[in-house]
C-alpha cells in the first residue's frame, strides 16, 4: 500500500486503500499488506489512520526502497512512485482520489487519456487507473487481485519490458537532454 508522499494524499487515499485491502483479504486470506514510507513527518498521520484499519497492515517506516522489490503488486497513489514500483517489475494499480471539482477540472483541461506516466509511455492502459472522487474499494481489490495472478503479471511484465530503458535505467536526464538538444536554440542566434 503506497498512499503517497504528501499529507493530503495520505488523508484522501489511505482510508480508501485500507477498505480495498480489507475487501481483497476477504477474497483471499493469504494476501498480506505492507505500507513502506520514507517521510518521517508523516509517520504519525499514517499510524493514526492505520489504527482504524479493518485489516492488518505492516507499517514499515524508512523501508520504502528496501521493500519495493519484494512486493508482488501494489496500490500506488499517482506520481513517480508508479514508475519506481514498475522499475522493480512490480505491477502497480494507480489510485488517486480527488474532489469532485478536481475531477471536473481534469476532464476539462487534460488532453491525455491517462494520468500515469507508465500508461502515457506505453500508449495504452498498461496498469489500471482509478482517479476521481468516487472510487470503489471492491474495484481496487479486483484490480490488484487480477495483477497478482501469475498469467496476468507475466502479461504486464512482457508489455513493460520494452519501456524499461526509458525510465528504469540510470541516466534518464542525459538521455532526455540528448533527445531535446537538436531542438534547443543556440545562444549565438
């Protein structure tokens, strides 16, 4: 469970993710949940919300990078964490609860079909996206359950493989600079 790195994201998304975890655990009692996080100032907020969790979640403060490679799949609040998780070949389900006005503005102003960088790079919905004010915990549970199945995880990894050099290898900034360099104007012009 990766509820985001900002206070507002955690307040909006973590209770929803805990409901989804309870739904998934009800379907499959073998599934276990861990919440690794790096931002120490947010640990008390996370611990407060976890006290109300309907399912057991191991809170792993400071262990984000150590635990990500060990995950089988993850609910990830939108952002760079989706790419970090995918770089470790962990299938993510993108989750981002917004206000009704935020969802309306996104529909009016965004001209892309997805918000996740992974899906934008793939040019298809490689990973499920749940964005908006009304997100169903049971739909989140089904999506993660789907990605936990070996055949579906293998399909995800096959589609992910050609994208890995774009974001999962060292030096993305220099690669982008080389791509953009021909388009830069010289200072002499």
